[in-house]
């Protein structure tokens, strides 16, 4: 509670803005490279599991396992993760969006103003855009895996030490 004589915190300037879906450079190649470790690891596990269950020859099982992995895991999970993160730009710090202010700003103040989002504009959906969204989604999934792992490691460590490991 502040009294009348105390100075108040300065209010941040509020600027109306629209969000436009980001188009990564190089067709999202950096996103695919960044998400490759988790995609390859899960793919390896999926294909091994598929070959164990399927009663087909190895090359046929490998081809079917890879195809079903891409169709059932890679594309839907990546696209769903992208849609989830971009649906809540306030929570996820406008990931996947670029901000276009509707009022002129000086370069020095573009990061200190509070943007009031008035509209979101997604890019036209075509095959290239879907693959870009999938790649971005897998990067978001990988970041989530890292954060969850960082939170889970401390209790796992203390649990392991309690049972005598690491002594």
C-alpha cells in the first residue's frame, strides 16, 4: 500500500499490436536439426518395437515402421505441439509469432512496452507450412522434455542416494 507522498512505479507504455506467424529461414532447416536427436531416438525405439510386433521381413518391417512412425507420431505430435504453443502467446512469450506494433515505436522502446494483442494472423496452410509447423512443434517438445527432466532429476537423485546408490 502506498501513501500519497510516495512515488509510484512508472507504468509501461501499452501499444496495440498484431501477431503474425513466423516464417523461419531456410525452410526451417535449423528447427529440424535441433529436433533431430529426439525424433531419431523415438524413431529408433518405434521401429524396433514395430519390428518386434510385426511378422514381416526386416526390410519390410523397417519401411512399414518408419512410415507409420512419420504418419502417426512425427507429424501429429509436432503439429499439435505447435498449435498448443501458438494458441497461448501470452503464456509462451509469443513463441512462433512476430509482433507488429500498430503504433510507431522507437527502436529503444520496442522491448520495454507492453503489447496488447488485437489480432493473430496465421500464414496460409500448405505442405511447406505444415512441415515448418511440425519442425517448430518438435523443438517445443524437446524444450519441454529438457525442462521436465531438469525438474525430475533432483527427486530422482535424492531417491537413489537414499537407497544407497552413489556411496
